[in-house]
């Protein structure tokens, strides 16, 4: 008779063996097949008994009465929580990734697009990259140019090495001299700050010094409280390789495929999912498995996401999306390696 500790250990070993075999083969796992994979001899009868307990506890399901078992999302979560994130890719794979990203690293936009394609290629899943929002970029320099019809062009240079032009519609006319003064004030006071923090600080200063603040600060406030500089724009999102998912046996259902492809087109929803995945990340890696996903159309998928940084500041995320039956250890190691490499490339600028 097995004691509780021994039973728990055998259940763990058996569940991990079933998950690994199902990932490798894609077919239901029978008691005899999994018994051969265990670290110590166990009879098929004992295996069947433990598999029955695991099914009762929600870790396994049986698609047909005469078939073996397949892991549930709960089983994949148990497996992922025990996956080591200290693994390494093959040196040849690392070299290929470094070479490919080095070619695409002319600028952050090119780096993110190249990274997305590379993740899809290496993982044979869907590659995803969530870029930094304008609000979170670090101000390097700003310049304002007067345009006709009370409009102002804001030229924003931010780290890591981005130049963006934003048109600001003003309520009142403003001179080029006033715009130059506002730009000088911002460049002198807020270099290295995120635009979000700049806006909050300007509002704070106005509240404290409204009766004594000079025209320069008032002009800065006008620029940051109207038009493009007042609006939080959606983060840029790159998606590559959605057709790769069509080759997987899990997605033979045409209706499911259509729903999934439509979901990939809704980039605002994808950004929400990726953000939630990052917020729940463990050790820097976020994994969202099956029905943990709030979007029912994507509950046959797993998201694996890791943040990339500019120096110590998180700026965005890279990741892959694939079926819940995926090579988790390889996928997690790949995403983590690519995220760290992107961070190094960005921070070197």
C-alpha cells in the first residue's frame, strides 16, 4: 500500500511523463506507453489506477472510452510551473538568432519587426512583439514647429533612438518664439523622463504655482493637455506567422481557425492579453495557458511572453502564441533568450 507522500510523488512523475509524451506525439497516452517512460518500474495496473485519480482531479481527460488520456490545461499549468527556465538553446540556434537580429537592428522599429519574424521562424508558432507606447518612451529632445490653422508639429526624439512627429491642434494661436521657449523648458527640465511622467509633473507644478507660473509653463501645459500629446496612443503590435498555426492538428476545425484568425486581427484585444500576461509573469516570463485566456476564441492557445528593456526600464514584450500542446521548455527558453538579446541591443544605443 502506497503512503500519501509516495502516491503524490508517483502521481507527479506520471503526470509529467504523460504531458511530455503527449507533447511529443500528439495522440492520447495509454498506460503501457507511459509506464515505459517512468524512472522506476511500475505495473500497468498501478499506472491505470493513478491515471484514474489524475482524471478525477481534472489533470487528464479521455477523448474516447477505449483511448488513452490527454493532458488538460490544468496539467499543462502544473508542467509549466515545474519547467526550468535555466535551460539553453543549442549554440547554433543562439548564433542564428544573434546574426538575424544583428541584421535587423538598424533601429528599434526594424528590430521589433525582425524579432517578430524570427520568433515565428524559430518556434514555428506565431511571433508577437509589443512595442513601447509613446507615453513610456524617455524624452531625449523635443522641438515644436508652428503650422497654419493653429496647429503645431511636435518632433519628439526619445530613447531608445526613436523620432516621431505628432500634430497638435491648439485652441489659441501661439508664436514660434513661444514654442521655442516651451521646447527649451522641456529639454532642460525633463530629459530622460517618460512623457507620461512629464505630463503628471507639469500638472502638479501648475496646481501648485498657477497664480505665479510664467507664460512658458502655461504654453507647455497647453501643448501637453490638448491634441496628440494629451492622448495615450495604443502600443505598436507586430504579429507574424499566423498561418503557421493552420498546420497544427489541433486546428483542423475550420470554424475554430476562422475565429482564431479574426482574434489575431483584433490587435487592441491582443495588447490587453499580452499586458495581462506580463502582469502575471513569474521570473520575467508570462505564460497564459488555454482557458486562462479571457478571450474564448483563443482558449486553445498558449501565450509565452517576456519583457524587453531599455537599460533597466521595461519597454515592451516579445513572445510566441501556439497550441496548448507545445514544446514549453524550448519555447520558454527561446522567448527568454530573444528578450534578453533585444534588451542588450536596445540598451547599447
